[in-house]
C-alpha cells in the first residue's frame, strides 16, 4: 500500500465531487447525431480514425510554434503567422469542423480503445473552442507571453545545439538561419498583440513586465561570441567542409546583429517605454477586466474539471493543515523541537541543509537516479523509452526558474530528455528536496510518462503528444509518493524534503486562488508560503511570480495527483489480492495524457478486465453445482 494515500483521499472533499463528474460525464462528452441508416462498427471506427488523421494534418499547419518545438517545421515561413488574427480564425474553423464531424460518429459502436480516444478528442476540441471564443481571446491573445514562459526567452535554447536542430549537415544550418530571419516577425507580432491589450486595458502586471525586460537584458548582454545564437558555430560536423565554415560564421554573425538582436531591442523598448508605464501594480486576475470569468476558464483548462475557486481554496487549507502535522513528526527525527516555524527558519539558515557546490548537486542527482533505476522494475513493467541527461540550467535561465524542470527530448532525432537542476543562489537551495525533485521531473515522473506516451505508436497523435496539465503534473506529483514504498525517504532529511514539496503543491491551491480570486497581494502570498514551509525566500518569490504569470496551472498538480491516488485506492479495494501495482501503472500510462474524467473510465475498464476471470470462474462453479 502506498504511503499516505488514505489520509489524502479521506480529506479530499473536492475529489468526491470530481468523482461524481467523472462517473456521469466521461461517456457523454460529445452529443450523438442520428444517422439516416445504421452504420457498421467497422465503418464508425474507420471514420473516427480518418477524422484523427485529417485533424492532425490541419493542426500541424495551424500550430507552427508546436511544430518548431517538435523540430519538424516543413515551412519556416509559417512561423510568421504566430500571434495573428488570421491564424486564430483558421484554428477556429478547423476545430469546429472536427467537432461537428465527431458528433456524427456513433461512440457506442466503437471498440473500447477508440471510445477512449473519442472522449479525449471531444474534450480536446471543446477546450480549443472555448479558448477561441472572442471574449476569451480578448483576454488571452493580448498577453502573448510573460516572464515564466514564451518565445522571447525560450528561443535561444531552442536554436542552440541540443535544441530543435540537429546541426548534422549544412541544411540544418540553413534551417537555423531561416529561423533567425522569421524570428523578428514573430516578436513584432507579439508587440502588436501587447498594443491591443494596452488599448483594451488588459495588461500584464508591472512585476511580470519588469521581469521580461530583465530577461531580455540578460540575452542582449550575451551578444558576443558567448551568445547562444552563435553556439552552433562552436563545433561543426564533419559533413560541413572547411570552405563552408567561414561562410556560415559570417552568415550567423550577420543574422544575429542585423536581425535577432534588433528584434529583441524593439521588444525591450516597447515594453519599457510604452507598456510598463501602463502596467498595473496588482497581480491577480480578479482585478483585471474580465479576469474573474477568465480564471474559471483557466481552472477548467488546467484541471479538466469545472471547479469553484472557493472549493479549491478550502481544499488547500485542509491539505496544508494535514501536512503540517506530518512535518511535526519528521521535525523531531531531525532534532528539531518546538514551533514548526522556528524549524523552518533553522532549515533556511543552517549550512548543513544547503548544497556547497553545483558538483554536489550533480553527483547527488546521479546517485538518486541509480537508486530509482534499481527499484523501478518492482513498480513498472516498462522503463523510459528514451535516455535522460542530468544538467544544470544555463546561466541566463537559473534566476527565473524553480529548483528543477524537465525538457522533453526527441528520440527520432537522437535528442535525449533533460532533467535540469538549478545552481543559481546555492545558499538558498536545499539538499532535502533532491529525491522528490528527481522523482517528479525525471523518473518515474515526467521523463517516464512522456517518453512512454511518445513511443506508443498505436495512439493517435493528440494522445501521444498531448500534455494536459492535470494528468502530466498530477502523474509527476503522484510519482513522488512512490519514493515511500521504494524506500527512498528512509533518510529523515529526504522524508522532510518530500513533505516540503507536497506542502508546496498544497499551498498552491491556497495561494493561486488567493491571488486570482481573493485579491491577495504578492507579499501576502510569499509570506503565506514562508510561514508554512521551509522553502527559501528566493524560491517562494519565484513560485509566487509563476502563479501570477500562469493562473490556475499550479492547481493541476494536487488535483491530478489526488485523483490518481483515489483511483489506486479504489482499484485496491475492488481487486483485493488481484491488485497489481505494475498493471495499475500500465493502465494509467497506457493511453497518453488524459482528461481526469476519461482517466476514471480507463481505470474502471482495467478493474473490470482484471476482475473478469474470477467472476467467470465463480459463474462456472455455480453452474456446475446446480
């Protein structure tokens, strides 16, 4: 039995409501339209598969930024459509076409696996149509990116070696130069969007704007040979002749100074001189025009459930109280006594709890990785489908990042996944959270889940490559709890670390809703996090700034994890001795990224499948006794 599943489920009043939604809604996501004549099941399945193929072909042309991240842009010029009304109109037309076609396909005539795909596809299209409603676009399109994520800060990593281009031959270098040429248009489109927001008074908070300006300054400061945009020149493949290398150096340097850097400077000038003076000091959506309604839309998008912000806030307060009680027990194991808040302060100040060097972190994560690899076969029938690197963040990113993150690789292009850890401000990083961080970001968290989905060629693309936050982040947080049965939290310091990280996810329910639904200030949010955890002030500030920039996304972790834990408890109760943790994990991960209502359906199908042999045996026994 997994540690702490029972208490979490018992206290999850919100998950009970979610369960009711799942039980009643998973199989009725899409309306049925009567056909003039009955169609065969084979015909219905064929029509559904054809729809998936047709939709994927259209989506590939209508999401050029996603294609860039996958590294498979056929036409680099398509990137110039990003942040334009024309692209949004085409996306809306496509989504309506797919949703209308889906409604003509009889779900009940499909085999079980395609019924799951039908439900996922319906939920995906409904979410797209919601996002493309004019009243929603008026609040989202005019804020194209922020300091926590966006093309302006991610493009240097994308274009550098190890990003979206293999740099295996001269064609790859030509492709990079084409990206450099279109990049200024993308940033100029974003400026136009921001200007529309100025006109409608839908503007990013001052804090976010100041952070974006600082990020751009950091990129502009590296405009010499250390620029990430010139890194492809550091080591040419043998396929590029010596005679061509000088020409490429000249071309890349010219593109950097004539196109890329001027585009960044235009963006910086606009943000500093036009946008920042109009940016509000408040940080929550509830204080933005239309923000309260947008927050509910975002909660549904991130959790896949229609949750009330007040309910989420109360759940968070309950979870924070529960975890504090568990922390008090571990505190005593670490030699702490008295007030928990005083122990938090001791953790922040005592050098024993902080890394002394980046190398200490690197070696520690490598050791944890080996321990996890040894334990993994007891819990999973299949390991990651791609290799993993463990690396520190690039210098220009560390200040704005959390303690770690995962960057997806591309097995087709020989690019491994990367678990990034943060070496910025080492005195305020913690040794205690290393195990739980690795379990979340690497294995069995993001790296395992994502690579298994990508490798499953039987799934349609929207399941293989989908990444709804409630499932992906919920799984990663659930993966942290596997450290208990694996024995990785026997060390009280690492046990404290996972409680501290779980506390972080519980506090997110309180703080995110506090900021965006209850009018909390940034300082109130930071103080709450410091009062209820041992995290350092710089981490608390980064976290709160993330919630400000990405409303509702942080809610997905705890909502998703508690749902998976509840489903595991349900399966254990129904299957008894027939419950197999490896089989449960295979069922959860076997269909890619799922909305939580559909995940419930999948687990129910697995329970029925495992239950059916004994039920059949019982029926046979009763028949023979008659």
